[in-house]
C-alpha cells in the first residue's frame, strides 16, 4: 500500500467519496467521524496525512490540528470546510496545516494538494532518517566485543541517562571525543547543543573569550559581541577536551560555572546557564594536583563519574571488528572494492601494539586502502607497521589431500585467528558465513 491518509468527516456522502478517491489513487485510508476517533487512530497508527473537515462533532478540526501538534505526530494536515474565510485559512496555516480547501471540493485540486503534502512529508521523513543515520555514524567507532570494551560501555550507557559530570581518561587516540558525543546523544539533552572545545588547541590569552564570550569593545580587537562556548552549550552538553591544559587562572572561573551555573561574559553581564559537563584528559590529573598544576577542588567537581577508556592493546580481540569497520568506510570513500583482509594481515594488526590507538589504526587502514591494488588487504599494504617475531601462519597441505579437507583446515585456522568470529572469518575468506557453518558443522545443516 501507499502512504496512509486519515479522513475525518461526519458527512457520510463526502466521507465515502473521499475514501473511494484516495483508495483509487493507491493510498491506504483510515476514516474517523469525530476528532476523538481521529486522535485514537493517530496514537495507534503511522499516519502520513490527515484530511479533516473544520466542523466535526466533539472537537473542531482546528482543535484537532492543535492536538496533533501537541502530540508531535509526524504527519501533514489539510483542512476542508464550507466556511472558508481568509482568517480561518491563516489560523490553520499558522497552527501547522499544509493547506486549506473549501467546499465544494474540487477532486483534481484536492489530489494535487494531497500529493504535494505527502511529498513534503516524505522529505521530512528522509531528513529524519538522515539525521538518525548521522547520529549513529557519530558513534559508529564504538565497536567491540572484548571484556574491557563491554565493561566500559556498560558504565557509559548507565551514566548517559544521568546529569552527572563525567571525566573521561585514557591515552590519546582511544576515542574520548566519540564517547563524549555518545553520552550526549543518549542523554535527555540529545536534542540540544553538543559543544566540544579542545583546551590545548586555543592560545591561553584567547581561551577565556572562547569559553565565556565577550561584548563589543571589551578589549582591543573585540569589534563585535561574541557568544562563548558556555553560552552556546546552554541546555546541552560541553566537552572540555584536554582539560589538563587549562590555565590555573581559568580553572577558578570554570569551578564557579560548574558550582553556580553562572558565566561572567567579558565586558558584560553575568548569565545563568544549564550545562552538562564532560571533561577529557590523557594526563594524570591527581598527579597534576600534587604538582600544584591543577586545582584540587575542580578535580573533584569534574571527577564525579570517572570512565577510563582502555587502550587498543588491552582489547586486541576488537581489532578485527574495528579494522573491517574502517575497511568498509575507506573502500567506499576511495571507490575501491576491498572485500577482505588476508590472515597474515590480521596477524600483523593483532601483533602491533598501536601506541596511537584507534586513531592510528584508522589512519593505517586508510593508507592501506589507498595503496592496495587488489581486493584483499595484505601485510605489504601496511608500509608503516613493523613487528618482529610474528608467528607464521602458513599451512602445509600435502599434495593429493581432498579439497573438502583443505577447506576445513583453512577455515579452522582462520577461525583461530578471529577467535571464533565466524562472520569476520567469512569476510576474510571472501565466502558466505553459512558456508563456514556448512563446512565445519555439516550435521547442523
């Protein structure tokens, strides 16, 4: 069936005419004779368009339009009435109606309006799906099945629903910014702003203005008002990345923002803000406190919930999953048909210690994709990775061994490399996952 249209009309003749008209055009049709019936249908069904009379029993068509808006129903609305006035039309449009049709209804005009309204709804739905896809891609690097990863993600998911301040700790390249964005996206503030700022990337003399904002003329060069990151994050979340690099003079001002929810705009007034704070660092803040380089009171304010992000070398079994994720991304980006990684490549990746963590893995996969000349990544494509003592993964197969036995040996050895992950083994071998099941467990087929 096509799009779903709800007709709200108490005149049985017009109701029957419209129902037949829309069904003939291939639309799915529901009917209601009162506004109350219509609301029940909208609550229990996916409706793309409501076509309603203005004068219906119970609540009016205008009140139904308002109710749909209050319910935040994802549908368009066309008003039909015999009492067509400019004032009514304007009021309907202001309340969110797509268009306004007067009786007697011109069928061709109505169908044209319906098609345009549904095209608009389709565009809205596509934009919504695109936003959801972008949102999911923002956290797409959160891939793994190792115990350290699962333990971290359990903590991340629990804290995301709270308003608690979070301190993310971990080495450079482990994905602290990805975790911070994930926490925001899964929080009650997800429809508000997420504002990241790297405290190490902005010169000390500019950082205060960047955070707090300033008014025109507040200092030399301030030729206009500027909103700071704190004000932009009002109602949402701010990530203070590399918080260890924040100057002591600003740490005291940050403490006031966290405690009092007030910012002092440079050259201007104070303003109340509602911000959820996430801080991130690759340094030992407790040691910096002992060294007098970081305020102890600020540390405790930031360290309400501490989430340590494990380095890649502590979750080596996640490397095949992450590597294939990046292979898919960069194969599409560079329009290459890279379908798999050789077992030797996987051994290489899992033998390297990855001092740059996930960021380095992503970078190396991208380079390898660019250099790769076939449809399979090989160790020779990773020109910057050198590992001594990698165990050889050669299989000695005597001449004359039956092909079925050879296949079983190759599949078995590949499964050892992937630690039993049949989906990944299938990708490496360039075969279907069901083939692995069929070859190693024929009795289960």
